[in-house]
C-alpha cells in the first residue's frame, strides 16, 4: 500500500541555519503531497502542499517540490528560527470520491537553539 | 484555532474499561477522521465518516468503534482497554467535497491506560 518515509529526528539546528527534512513516498497513483506541522501541545496544521509533479509548495519560508522521478518531497527552509521548533509530518493523499484520507510519515522533531 | 473541538483533553482509566472520545468538526465540514498517535507507531489512520456514513477504514481494532451523528459530531468508543491503547487520539475534519487533502485537526485527547 501507499506509504511515506521521512528522516528520523531529532534534528537540532542553530538559529538561522539551513533546514532539510527528507521525505520519500510510495504510491500506486498520483497523490497530492503535504507537510503538516505540530507545535507542542497542539494538533497538526497544514504547512504546505503540492498537487502534481514539479509543483512547489511554500509557506512561512518553507518550501518543498514534488519530484515524481525520485518520489520525494523534501522540506527546506533557508534560515530557521526558534519558533520553528516543532514536529514535521510528511503526508500523501489517498483519494477515493469524498475520501481525503492522509497517510503520514512518522514525524521529524526539529529543535532550533538560539 | 482549527475549529475542531475534542473532549476530553485528558483521560486516565484502567485496563478493561471503556471510554468515549468526542469530536465536533468545523462548521460546515461533513467528513470526520480519527487518528491515533503513539510513540512507537506514529500517526495511524483509524476511520473516516462522511455525512454520517463510514467512508474509509484503517488500522482500527475490533475493540474500537466510531459513529457520526446527524449533527455531524463524532464519537470514538474504545473498549476492553489495554496498556498499549495509551496514545493521543486526534480528530480531524474536512469539507469532503473538494479533493484538497487539507484536514483540520483538533488538539487531541490523551488517553492513559493504567
């Protein structure tokens, strides 16, 4: 079945460092891809998405490009802040009519130190 | 604030007991999803309801059941609880009509089974 694999954490960076969190996927169709973020004590919230190959999703300085040839959707940010400390989840959609079921990776904890 | 409300936020109970978790989706959202988040298995999809009907089923145990009521709120029932059922249970909602894949998550119900 469809699945998502993302790099294990924790990832510890200093403020203003460059961030990459790797995500690869396995899917039989052509899913949409997402990054969700979970801040401490909160639910998940959508960070960015891409719906087809070569699309680039971006939000709050984060970017990810849908690479069909490498089945990847790596998350990047040029300069992280302490406020970016959170758990990041890569996900793909599993559509079927009105089903918007998402399959998530295991999550990557990012800790940014001042 | 995602607009999704989950109660209770915390619940402590004993093995063998039964609990009910409640979720109120965002206003206008027809789909409700339940996810289980545990340290060893990450975020696992349990079940989806759309306008009162079961739409998709994931890794939900037979001891667990759910339903969505006419007012669109949903309940997840967990019975014969085991230590391994201790986890954070998230509810999410979506419009269910557009395949954007964006789910709106509540803050979760943390279940501790002793």
